[in-house]
């Protein structure tokens, strides 16, 4: 079972995207992904967008919260 | 497809040929493995007389990445994600690369000048990536990195400044090859400038040779792969137009050998290790510049790998691959498999895996 909130902070490529993919395979959304690097933010954003999801980006200090939904 | 990644790849391919034109070794305009090995030799950590030079390109990558990351507010000192394991992976990625004779970037550049041995290398690299992907699919993770005090992020940029100072001052204690690939180099300022530009551009675009193939196979995301294709196409075009040494063949290629099996296996080890590290040697260099202390430790692993490769006769030469090098590649695969397997097992055995809160609950 995957969670609807994925804490991918501090994880190396491609783990943030893989965890997002696993969550979206179980739920069709909404899913929240927490990341703390620009690379992870871009990668998760690009992946979710390519699968037809909407991505809302909320910056919270060093953490970026990506709200992924249909 | 985003054009920025194609522009970045084109720039790398072009600059690599320009650097060869101005003096770098053939098909070695830019090579992270070769240049780290040359720096390792220049510092006397190995004594292979033909591969010792303080290549300014590598510190250039680090400082270019550092500067542009600082400007873009992306410089962030961080680390703590299995540094020792990353050191070991970096070590064996270097062993694999020096058995092939080049990092994945040089494999692309070699192919762009007609060296067909590189094709086997790239097939091996892809095979290594496919192998690494199986671990990732099973939950492989090296754990999280965390914010670290500022000094952690500044070590590599300061070390880079020190290396450039040494390259300019040429002190008596540093070693500079009088013959062989180490004696061939573009003017210092040109190498440094190219390194800075490439470092900055790659920091912005996240170009990664392992990531390009990994994302295409694992996620059907071809973004980074376009960058690699651009390196190859720009390199080929530049070599044909003004390189002047294009030769489509296996035999007689510069700084290369024709042992296909070990070209394949060496790069397979490099690809496998790179995937478990989350990026190729080039990408690790860029990450080290933007404050990633784990990537910096990986670079030190590359340095140690280069030192061992030449101190213990593991590295290949145009004459071929020594037996010790073959043994080291096989041993490296066993170590990388063990690291990957243990990481997967530790994730499977815990309810709260390193790979993110929630998954597995």
C-alpha cells in the first residue's frame, strides 16, 4: 500500500519519482509529494504532468510540496 | 522535449571537440574518469607517468556548478545518505571506467568520432543500468540526505580553487606527464573556461548519462536522453566538420583497446554503480559543486579507484585489459550486487523504509 503523502525529501534520483509513481498507481490522486531539491521537484512535476495530472507547487521554506491531482 | 537539454548536450559535444582541437587527448575532450585519474596522478596518488596532469576541467565543473547554484539559490549543503557506501560505489565505477578507458560521457564522445569499441561500452553501460533498475524497482535506497552545516558544501569548491591554483603554479611536488595522454592538454584558461561553462549548464539542466538511459527505460521519460543524443550528434558533426580525425572502425582508435567483452563488462559495472548512486560521474561532480557532500564523497571514491587502478595494474591500456583489471571488475560486480541486495533487503525488512514514509505500511 502506498501513502497519499510521500516524503521524498533527501532521497536520490529516481526515488522521488518512483515513490510518486507507486502512489499514483494505487490512488488516482490527490497525492502530496514532499521534496527538498530542485531536481526532484522538476522530475516529479515532469512525471506527473506527463501522466496527465495537475501539479500545484507550494514552497514551504526548504521543503517543496507538490499537490498532484487529476 | 525541452530545448534546454538539447542545447546543453550540443554545447558539451561541441566543446569536447574544441578542447581536443586545442590539445586535449584524442576523443577525450571531456572525460570525468580520465581527468579525475590524471588529477589523482598529478597529486602523486598514483605514479603512472603517462596519466598525470591537473586537469582544470574538473574543478571547472565544480565551480561552474557552485556559482550558478549559488546564484539560483540552489546551493544547499547536504549529505548523510550512506556516504561510505557511496565511496565504495564510486571506487568501483572508476575501476569499470578505467577498464573500458573512459566514463560514459567519453564513451559517447568516442562513438561520435567513429570508435566502434565505444558501442560495446555503451551497450554494457545500458546493461548495467538495466541491472541497477531491478534493484530500484524492488525498493533500493541509500537513505535520506539531510541539511548539513555550510562547511560541508564549501569543501569541494575550495578544493577546486586549490587544484586550479596548483595547475597554474605547477609546483615541484606535483606530477606532470612528459609523454602519453597526460602530456596532451588544451591551454589552462581554455580548459578552465570550458569546464566552468559546462558545469554551469549541466547544473541548470541536470544532464546525466546514467539518468538519461535510466529514465527512458524505467519511466518512459526521454527528457535527459535527448541531451545525450545531442552530445552524440553535435560531437559527430563537429568531428566531421573540423575535428579531422574521424575514423569509423574498431582497430587503431586513440586511447582505446579492442577487447569487446571487457569494454562491455567494464562499462556494465560503471552503469550499474552509477544507477545505485543516482547519477553518473559527471552528475556527481555537478552535485558536489552544489553542496552535495555525498556526491563529494563519491568523487573521493573515484579518486581512490583511480589510485588503486594504476598502483595495482588494474587499468586497461591500448594494449588491452590486464588480468588484475578483469578480476577487479568481477569483484566490483559482486560488491555492487551485495550493496544493492542489502539495501533492498533492509527496505523490505522495515515497516518504515528509507524510501519514504508511508510506503509499505
